[in-house]
């Protein structure tokens, strides 16, 4: 993992990234603290690019990909805006058959499907373990139902958002892409699904997979590419700085995964544009727990815990009061409890935590934003590096594996001075 942050005010941008990378697999775990994640995008232009999460695109290091884009942009007229640069970079990846041949894309698609099917297998194992621990019956009697449940859940995750709304297709893939993928790769997808089912039946001979589950696995294989979901390994790519016509700095971040049939699976994740009237921007990426705690004055996990405990306490108090109220029958008590829980209690909790949020913003976040809004370039960079150091320090004292650490890559970007790179030690 990693920790990165972008700070912007009307004068400049500061980008900071740690240099730790964690390599895992097959019981192996190793952390190195010498990886570059922050680079100039184009020679002579005030634009930086950072990467986080996956260090490679289709087995090619992102550092190589960025340097190749920089080479082809050399000598070309500057683009007008940061957004134009970010979109041009994505187009460079999608249309680059020299860098990613069609044969390479085919191979990576099969790897992608294999990863998605491994998610099915891992979740299947997890659900069986949960069933065994619950002692709800013999595991062998529920194997087939458990597998169907896992397939349906993953299909649901690909078609629905967490709030229940429909999850759409990524804009970069036109309607009909799924059918096109199955026409091209259908035989190989069926072979991979057959291998998964055969491996599971070897371990669980009683497993029976319905035609509906098999059909859904085929849909999952192609929808995992086209849907607006990134359950596989992906890379976050963050651009910040100035285009030729940009008066104030901007930031764009994307999630990128793989290239299929000449199209990069990606979507814009965040967009921020400074204006004459806007406040500053503090945008953390990847591991950001301590940065957000610093900004709000409260750890997000602590806030969730307090919300849950407050809800339980309030519910118990209301239930106790209604239970002790004289002159009411059980039906009247149940109706009053339901009405109060859905009405007054819910409103009181929203009001309470709304007041907490306002206090946090007024006493913690606003003073920090006010300071960042007027920081000169040098201090803006020092502040960005300090925020990364906070995450690094938390990792050092709380985790056995330090997934954030090492020297901090730092860039300050302005129209007058361009992009100035530097390094800082991570220790506080």
C-alpha cells in the first residue's frame, strides 16, 4: 500500500508520496522502501502524476508507461488544461498497440477473469467456514446452495451499488461490449469456469452447479470488465498542476485496471479545480486514516463506533421507558416503540451527529483549510510531507508490517517555477 496527498491553493500545488511497497503471495510478505510513485508527466510542463495501489499496468511498470508518454509528448504543443492532459494520457494507453499488443491484451483478459473467479472461490471457502462455525448443520448438505449464494452475491455487487441503485456500465465501454467479449473469448471463459468448478468438485464431490449459476459466472466474467466496479487489482493515477491556459491549478484522479480490445478500463475518480473564489484542497489517497483524523479531529472508525453505541443506548432507553409506561397494552407499546424509533429517535440522532460534524469542521477542519489556503509554495510542500509522515508514524507504532514509510517524494508545482521535485525523510 501507500500514502499520498495533494494540497492545492490558488498559487500552487504540492504532491507527496511515500516510497514503501509491499509484495505478497504464497505466504511471502516483504516490504521495500525505495519505490518512486511521483513523476513529472511532461518535460517542461507544470504537471505531476502519482500512482498508488498496483505498481504495474498489464505487467508493465507504471514508471515505464509514464516515461513513454513523456517521450511521445516531447516537442508537441502544450495542451490547454490539466484535464486535457489526463484524458490524452488515458487515450495514449487505450490506443497503444505497440506497448500493449492484441495478443498481450488477450492474455491479460484471461488473467483478469482468473482473478475474478478466484474471488468466487475465496468467498465460497469463507462462507463454508462461517457455516461450519455456526454449526447450523452438516456442511456437505449446504455446499451447492452456498456456491449459488456466492455467485448471486457477486453478480449483485456488479449490478447494484451499496445503496441498492443500479450500477452502470463504464462510459468508455459502449452498449453491447459484453456480447462482443463473449463472442471473442466465450470458449476460453467457459474453460476457465469449468476449471474452477472441477477444482471445487475435487474438494467437494457433492457440489452441484446449476445452469443458472454457470450462466451468471459467464456474465460476471465480462461484466467485471465493463461495469463501474473495480474488485480486481487496479491502479490509482493522480494528475495535478496547470495546463497552458489554466490560471489556477487543478487535480484529476482515475482508477485504471486493464486494456481489453483496445480500451483501457478506467473512470475518473475525483476532480478538483481551484477558482478565484474556491477554498483550498486537501485530497489524500490510498491509506489516509491519520490524515483524515488530523483534518476532522476524530478517527472515522471511532465515529462509526460511537454512532453504533449511541444508537443502542438510545434504543434501550426508549424501550425501557415505553415498557414501564402504565396503562398500555403490548400492541400499543410495540406501535409507540416503532413510531418513536422511526421518527423522533432517528431525527434526534441525525441532529446530534450533525452538531458533532459542525463542531469538528468549525474547530478542526476550517482552521487547517484557512491556513493551507494562504501557504506559500515551500510551506505547502512541507505540509504535504508532514501529512504523509503522520500516516508513516501511525504504521510504525501500530502495525507489524509498515506499509507506509521510507523517503517521501515531494513536488511543488506553480506556473512561475514549474514542477520542483525533492525528497524528505519519513521520520517525525
